[in-house]
C-alpha cells in the first residue's frame, strides 16, 4: 500500500510540471493532431478501399477507386472485413452501448449499418465465410476488457487467477444474426482462417489465460460442425497467421522467435491440412516474413521486414523461388498489430498506410509499388526534423543497420548532441515513420539533436539466425551492436561524444537500464517501462511464457541466466542521470521494476526521477500522459546534454 501511494503521489506531481522550452509544447501539440490510420482494407474485387481514421474516435471510410469520388463515412468502429463479393463491410462498433462492441454490416456504397449481435464480452477479428453467409469472430464471453497485454491490467483483489475468459471461435449467421460458439471453452483461440469449402477452420490456440499462453500456441484444424480441435503441428517457437490454401490441401503459417503477440516475424512454413511434416519454405532468408496471403495453390505473396524497412515478394511454394515486387524504408505489414497492408483477390492490387519521416500517414492504393495517394487527412503537416540516412556497420560477425535522423537546420560546422533510441521487442525493428504522440525521440531532431535508431541483433530484418542471436545473451551482443553503431555514427557526422544519451520503451527501456550499468559513455538516459531485475520480474509480469524461449529455462530452474541479464546485478556502476517512467497498471513490464531501479539509483546518489502514470498500461492511452512523458523526456535531455 505504501508503494502504491508513493506511485500515485509521484504521478499526480508529474502532471503539474511542464517543460521549459517554449518550442516543445508547440511541436508536441502538432504531433498530437496527426490523424492516424488504424487499418486499411482493400475490397476483394479491387474496386474499393476502406480504412479507419483514428483520433478522437474511429471513423470508417470507403472510397470507390474507379469513380474518383470522395470517401463515404459509415460511422465509428474497428476490425474491418469485406464480404467475398465486395458488396458489404463487416466491422465492430460500440455505437449502441459505449464500452461493448457488437458486430455490424454496412453496404459498400454507404448507408445504414445493420447490427447483428447483442453479446456481452470482448469481440475481435471478424472474417466472412467463403460463401458470404456467415461471419466468424473471436468472442470472450463476459470478459471485462480485452486487447491483450499492452492494455492496462485490471485491479485484482481476492483469489487471483481463478477466472479465465477464453476467446472462442464464434459464428454469426448474417441473415438472422444467430450466434453459435464453436471452439471448446478450455482453449483460447488467437488466430484463425476458414477452409475454402467453409466447413473447417485452421486455428492457433492454447489453454488460457490468453495473454500469457500465446507463446505456447499450437496449430489446429477444427470442423465447424463438431468444434473438435485436432493438433496438426507442435511448433518449436511461436506461430502466427495460419492461412488455408485455395485448393484446401495445405495450411501456411509463419514460425519464428517472436517476443510479442501480433508483432509477427519469421519463416514461412507449410503443412498438409490433414497433418504431416511441416516444411520451411524460406530457410536462411535474410528477412523476417511478417504476413502471408495465398494468391494461387502454388504461390504466396509475402510482406517482409528487410533491414530497417519492408518489402513485398512472391514465393513459389514448390521451388522456393521468390520475386521481389517492392522495397522501401517504411513499415508495411498485414494483420496483428501492423494492420496497414491489404491485398485484393487478384494478388496484384493493395491498399496500404504509408508514412516516413518526410511524409505523414495517408492511405494509398493501386497495383503493388505503383500506389496512388487516396486520403489527404494530414496535408497540413510538414516535417520539423532533418533528413534521414541509412547507417550500416559490422560487429562480432553480424551486420548492423540503423537510421540516423539529422538535426533540423543541420550545419556540418557545428557539433551536436545525440540520443540513441532503442526499439521494444526485442523481436521488432526501427523503420522510417512519421512521429506521433507516442514515446518517440524523433522530436529531438526538431530541437537540434541527432537521433540514432539502431536495429541490433535480436531485431527483425535479417532472418531467424539474427533474431535468435540474443537468446541467453540479453544486454550482451545486442548492446555491443548498439555501441558499435554509435561508433559508426561518430566517425561520419559531427556528434559530440560527450553529449550522447539513450532512451527506450519496454525492451528498449530494459536496454537503457542495462546500458548505463555497463558503460558511462551515455550522459543521460530515459527508461520507459523497463525491466530492472529479471529474477523478480519473472514472478511479477502477466506474460512470463515469453521468457522461456529467450532464457532457455524458467527462473526457478536457471536463476543465473536471469541474474546475468539484470541491470540490478550491476547497479553500483551507474553514474548516468536516469529518468524512469512507467504505467501504474503495466502487466508486461510492471511498475515495481521501475521502482526498484529508481530506488537503487536514489540510494547511491545517482541523479534520477521516477514518474508512475495512474491507470496506464504498457501502451499509454491518455493524451495528457503521453504528452507529459515526452515533455519530461525532452527536458531531461536538455538538462544533461546541453
């Protein structure tokens, strides 16, 4: 109770403070005004594209690409799904009762949406049956929330862990609205796909609780008539995006070392739909496949994370031959947490959400690589930061890559401070992007900093061997890669080596904490939602299953491997002034981890500050909180790097 009270008091105090530089509120205010897009959905016939704009609420829009007409709005909601004949759009909305999503269907030409369900609980991921008569979705009956471990954890009292709300595959008849739960109640369904005949499903599933057990999910098939699940594949690591081939003979999926559900990367595998041997179709490929779509029984289309950007390619299943159709420095993915790419049935036309440091997010559509801009929601925005350059280096047998954002109004005759921004994950990557109101160091470029975004080992973009290279080595090779990248920057641009800082969130927050225990070359640090002590963290977080693939055993079986990676083990080395921020109800990186790190620094006299934001989870939702984090971050670096 005393700890919680301290957190809340610290949180309340933080809201009363503001940054001193008058430019900062203006820059952050403009970033908060960016109209972001949550999803794009291309109609199967390639004639229309729908999307969701997200700012005060989600607005769903549809535009006819043939007519060049203006977008038609059909209200608020999320999780768009086109009918197979492209005549209707299904989506989820709480327009009837706030806080409770229901399934709706609206005509593609606009008009009133029809409500299909009256359910209580969490709904997600609607998908039409091949004949267009039913919609399948995932439904956790009576679940109080949803959205995964990124959201704020509920306040728990009494007996803990006794109530589990599993997501069950549920079918809704479009004509009548009749609802039938299909999958067993003791399994949590993560992803699914209809068989082409509409009689069965491919599923990734595990026993509940859902937030934790995705890391041990297996591949199943299930007849719609019986709901009996049959295991067809026991994966070595994580699996994602099961997709049934058009002829019904094969199920494709992605398998790889993935640290977060929905942030997909790995190799493409196929397996006979009746079971048998799974085959890796992209072995040793120097990229991380992020989504797959069958375009014929013999060929798939892949989106890939390649280096620090994205690519689109086709894959011939039998021969393994690939053809790259497009490549760029931005992030383009489909499904999961990257719902910004959608393919039409022709396998050639796509809708995509595009942005980089020079162009704010907009909807684009057309033939792959020949897209045309469709929306103009952010036409008033212009970059306030400098140019960006690709940086490459080698270290310990690996090739490193990162992006270097130059200061605004850069002059080669001046020396500048720099901040290193470490991405979360670790199975994730830094790509070109337009900054928003999240924890993003890009804004420092507008204030006269270089900002370096490295992709060290453990990241996506260079194949599975690169992603797995930090297993049992957190804070080892990955930190050496980051430091080698900093060295590569220092020899090319006029950065003052005495004014380099480091920041990150989640895994990036952990790496920030660990980095300042290993080196004094960083003169200031900001650790967001970090991990100070992997031994105590194992028993505190809500998703401990992610740790087994990375550490090789539980903390109870091999505590030494966890201690080796823990910043708290080396805490006496820290001299770097460190700001620590976290959400009060973060289940992925619980607040006690930040409290432990801050407490240790304070006890030994290292300059530090802890801010705990009330009600927030791992991903902050409150606009005031997000802005306060960035204001404090900028002020911290201004204080110690200027």
